[in-house]
C-alpha cells in the first residue's frame, strides 16, 4: 500500500495539470469568447463544456491527495518512540518547500516586472508582494504551499492528537471540513448572506481533513491496509456513483445561481468522492497499475511539476490569445496544447538540470 | 556489490543528484532532511525492483529507514 503513495502523487500531479489545462479551456470558451466572435452563454451545455466539467470533477481529489501523502510522511518520520514530530523535522520540511517556492515566485515576479516595464503590465507595491508570498497569491496554484506549511507548523499538535486519539482527530477535522464547505454554499448559490465564503483558499481550514487523515493512516498502516483492501470494491463503487452525482450537483448549483462559468468550489459530495477515490486507490494496492513506473516517476517530480506548470501554461495561453486567437475556438485542441505544455515544460526543465553542472542544486529548484 | 553500496549509490546519485558525495551508511537520512517523503517512497520502490525485496508496509517505519546501515540490517534480517 505504501508504494501506492508515490503513484498517488503521480496521478495527482497529472490531474493538477489536467485541471489547469481544463481551466484554460474554460477561459477560452467563456472569458475569451469575444476573441473569436463567440458568445459565452452559447458555449454552456456543449459537448466540449461537458468534457471540461467531467475533467474538473474527476480531478477534485488531487490536492487532498497531496496533503494526505504529506501527512502520512509526517507520521513516518515521527516514528513509534516519540510522542510527536520534532520541530527540527518540521523546520527541514518547510525549508525544502520554501526554497523552490521562493525561486519560482521570484521567476514570476521578474516576469511581472518586465511586463510592467515594457508592456503596460500591472505594478505591485512591496506590501502586495509580501501578501502574495505569504498567501501564494503570485499564481492561482501556489496557495497550496502556504497551506501545506501551515499544516506542517500544526503537525506537532496533530501528530500528538493522532497518537492519543486518532478517531476524535478524524471526526473533528471531518466535521470542520464539512462546515467550511457549508459556508461556501450561499455564495456559490448567489445568495447574499453575511459571514459566508470568508475563509481564504490558502488557509489550512479549507482542506483541514486530509493532512490529519494521512497522519492517522500513517500510524495505523497494517490495520488500514487490511480495512482498505477488504472494502476496496465499496470505495470504487461509491466513487463511480458520486462522480456523476457531483457533476449534476454543480450544474444544478450553477443553474440556480444564474451565474455562467462559475468557478468550481468543493462541495460535500466532492469531499466524499475524494475519500472514496483515495481509499479505492490505496485499497487496490495489489492490482498492478498501468504505467506504474511512469506514475512513480511523476510522483517523485510532483512538487516541481506543481510549481512550474501554471507558469508555462499562463504565458503560452496568453501568447496564443494574442497571436492566434482563432485557435481558441477549438477548445479541446487548446486544452491538449495546455496539457502538453503544462506537463512537458517542467519535465524538460528537470531533465535539463539533471544533466547539467547544476544537478546538485536540483532539490532546491524543483523540490 | 553489496546491499549497502547499492543503496548508498542509489541515494547519492538518484535521490540526492550528487549533492552529498560523502554520504556514509551511518548518516541520518531523516532527521537531517537528507531524504523527504518522496525519497523514502522511491527508496522502497528501488528496494523492490533492484534488490527484489518487498518491504512489508508495516516495516516502512522510521526505525528501519533512518540510515542506510539500519536499512541494511533490517533487509538482512528479512532474508
């Protein structure tokens, strides 16, 4: 089962790239429709739209999966003898995240500066730069890093709790997870209710269940392995049932809210779908995965892929929008181009560094 | 080549990318941050593929993986 965690990271890395490729497809379909003379509302309900929605729903487990694997590792490095994880290990883990995060954030900021200087791009105040760094605001995907760092800072408490009372930890974080998602519903339904939708994406509360769940599973590997294997069919069937239901749920929400192209928020069904997917994936640990070696390889490169893929996609998309706007009308092809760029550019950069004199610095650049 | 050398070479070349050429079998891999979560998972997969030893999940624990020496002692005990 443990070997499956690397493949889970690999699948999640692929899914993150798929998700953002689909996101760009939606941008081409809706926000950029005017660039090729289309009307956004006409694009809703088309075959391409539902392909994108299907992808959007399928990959909803990927960030929780990353957090789950990170939590599992914290349990691993704590060991059996210690009451909780040491601050030394927490510090090292944060260091290993912050260095590559900072490097790629600086790459972005350099591009922002160049755009401001030569292309009427937006300028940012020092305060805005600090805010971007602390909240992952430099790139839409970067919120994950501050979130994970928060979980690592909380890990001495979470690990202690997981050792003393794992069931209560899961129950409490599970309830909190659902409550956090509950507060999103009014805004996604278009209802103006105060004190809702106020929790920012980068705050650990938005994904509070998954890291602690990984810790608990990490401390109970053998019984979890038996339990997951014995219920694997149930988890798989649950995932297959919840998948279309979650798509329908979101379409109903969107229809009720009257908003076109509503940005996806995780709902209750998404939480249960994610649980089912992760548990099914681990439960079937004895079933050989297709392309297992490739998935493991992607898993080992997941953080680097995560940090670089949106950068590559963003600038490719913008170049296409300016130089080849007619191509945006073919959103499925555009989506494929985004996917190839999003996965290919990070892997190419990693391969180049791996063969270069800066190879010893690989970890600091890509994690 | 014995297990210890095989594992040291793999960690130094593939996981550390030549960053710690002087890594020894007694160096702490985990407390010092030499290996992270993904590195441990890759090491388990490598042991399975290259040494043809399947490490049971319940044995993938800090105590067996905190150094190459500890890992070799564990793997020898498995055999």
